[in-house]
C-alpha cells in the first residue's frame, strides 16, 4: 500500500537543498534552499492534483477533496536547523504526501478533505519563536506582528523573506476547517531504537521554558584579583549550568544551558558580561513552574553572593500538551494490526502538532532515530522505519476519512 522506494527517494531528493559536504543539510526557514524544497513539494502536490494554498505565513497546504466538512490535516515542516539532518520534518511532509498518493492509487475516496501541510519556520533558528507557522495557524501569534520579526542572521523581516521567495500567500492562517491533525516525525531520541520498538504513539509533549539571563560582573585580572574580590559573571554562569542539572534530577525533568557567551572571552581575565539561556522541560505544568522558580531563586542567590547583577527575559513559555487519547489509541491499534510494536510516549522536543492541538484533537507518530541523534548531519532513520510510520498513518487516516 505504501511505495517505500518512492517515499525514501523523495526524501533523498529533497536532501539536495542545503546539502552539506559532510552530509546533512542547512535549510533555514525562508532561505533560498527552503524555497527550492518548497518548489519541489509544490510540484509534487500539483502532480497529485492537490489544490495548493499558501497562507500569509507561507504555510503550504495541499488539499485533496472539496467539501464543507472539516478535514484531516497531516504534515510537518521542511526547514532545518544549522547543520541538521535530512529527516527531521521531511519524513512527516513526504510521508503525508506518500499516504495521500497511496490512498489515491488504491481508489480510496475520502468523505472528508485531507490537507497536507508544510509549516513555516518550525525550527526557529533564523526567526524566533520556533513553530511559528503552526502558532499563527492556531492564532497564537498575530500575522502582522510575525511579519515584523527579523532574521537572526541577516536582519530581513519575515514578510520581506516571504515575498522574496514567492511564498507570501493571501489566505489567513487557520481558516481551513480542520477536525484532526496527525504528524509523523522521527523520535529525535534513543528510546524506540534502544527498546527495539517500531512506533511511538505520542500522547503528550513536554512543556518548554526558555529564559535568557544577562549577567553583569566585572572584568578583572586573572592573576592579581583575589578570589574574594571578584565579581566574575563567568563563575556564576558555571554555577548555573551545574545547578540546572541538579534541579532537573530533583524534579525529574530535563534542563540544559546551550548558550553561554562570555565577554570578554579572554584567557587572563574574569568575565564582565555573560549571556546565558536556560532550556527547562517537563511534561507536568506545575512541576515545570516549580523547576523554573527554583532555578530563578538559585540565580538570585548566586549572583548576590558573587556581587553580580542580572537581567532576565522570558523567551519561550510553552506549557505541556496532552494529545488526543482517541487518536493515540487508534495509532496503537493500527500499529498492532500491521504487526508493528508500539508504545505510548512523551515527546521531549517541540513540534507543530502541539500548536495544532490548540485548534483540534491531534497526535504524533514517532519512528526510531539511529543512536537517538537529531539536529545533527548524522541523523538517520531507515527506509523500513519510515515506511512503517507511513503505513500507520495510512491506516489511521483511512479510518478517519471514512
Ligand atoms: Zn521537526
């Protein structure tokens, strides 16, 4: 029912846009590489006789079937992080395309429209926040506001970039009537592979808090300034990095400092300023809040002790998401009918599906990631695993559109 070869060769074909010499891709949102990938997707959607609609955020939709009844949306994203892999996103978009094509080839006539979506700027590397296209779709950000957001690399606004690549559509995001949203995605973690399970039926998604702290200390000579007289912002940053791990263990969540920029960054001086970003995640809202509060209390304490001041800015506050029980059960049921092993799981990463859950009951189908790697050129999922994900979506969708 699924043409696995066609599916994988299309993912391979897309991987040429933004291809890196060492493998993997850099295909930032609304770049010329993103445009090339979009153009090819558009061509494929048109070949399948889907009605292509672009909205004001550049979200691309391919609609199969005309009807006033709410439709079932499936998809993901085609943008990548810097030096990312070939599978994060494209598996969901091309998997959805393959499912539609296979249903058509098998003579299935949907009683509801099927809407394939490629969301704009899921990764949030070139433009913050991430999951921006789906957020706009769920009315979580105003289009006029989003248009003004500037690229972190070249300062161009979203609107300028959309115009430049020819994907500034007229449709207001989220006006298409949708009953359910389902997304195939690579797990981006090690659980499915290590437990040798084919499919993850994603029932919830961790909440994510990103907080930026700017620490202000004093640059002083590394040799002549006694330890007791230092106001070392770098030392405070180090303590924060250690503390976030400690609190993550205590609250049974995860916590990471991925950005820590020391200035000056010199061998023989303490740091005057440090920009540090904390990433805190937990599947339970209350615990997530407590984790953040504990971290903030620690930052206040340690900065005071070292004679360092700080400013804090909340960058992202995404609360945990519970997906549709009904669809999660359907994913489990169809997996076992197909002879595939399946487990219910929590997504550690953010996805467009979490934004779509605000609009309609949604869920995700995870497939194994080799060595749990993602956001890395070495990211890999086998042809068989991708086929399995598409097969499950095929069966789930077939039931939902009947
Ligand atoms: Zn993704």
